[in-house]
């Protein structure tokens, strides 16, 4: 279950960040970028997040996960950009080919491997919009 250790590391990073840069209000959502090459279950990550965030500054927040495609840089021809994908009939996904699409050489992955926090959505500082009714003394229905 490496989703748990990922969620744990993310929460630690965010809470530390929030201690240094406090925000006004409650963190409603955390935006993540998930590299295409990082194999994880989003469902398990959300579940781990829900459990591990309890009692922290990000308790009750949503995870918004953006999938980041693989990007490579080729040391031979200096190509930098997306890769080609391989897909066979019957496959439910396309597999990125980690080679330079221009010269076919071995290319270095520069993006698509990590899980990174890209932003926080912060809500209203007031916990809710509860309206208090008070002093309804002028009730015409009431009789002494
Ligand atoms: Zn190349």
C-alpha cells in the first residue's frame, strides 16, 4: 500500500508548508499532479488521504488529481517533449515508449514520474453560514 506512504508524505509536506505560510480559512482541496509513470490507485490514495488527514489542517479536504503525461529529454539530439505511445488491440491503456521519438535513442524522463502538490484551494474563514434566529418575541400567535 504505497498510497499510504505517499499520502502521509503529502500531508506532512502540506502541514509544514501551512505552518510556515498560514492561510485564511480552511483548506478545501489539494491539487496534485500525478505522473503517468507513477503507478498508484487514485481510489486508495483518496482513502488514505481521508484517513490520514484527520486531525490535521487538511482534514476533510478533497484531492484533485491531474494526470501528467510523460515528457523526455534526449541527450543525443536534444529533443524535449512528449513520447510516443504503444497500444495493442485489446489493451485498455496505452503505454508510453521511453525512447526519443525523433532519433529513437534512449531518452531521459524529465516529467511523469512524480506526485507533486501544485496548489491548495482555501475556503471561507467562517466555518459555516449558520444563521442564528434570536429574539423572536413579537410572535402574534402567542397568547398569554
Ligand atoms: Zn533523440
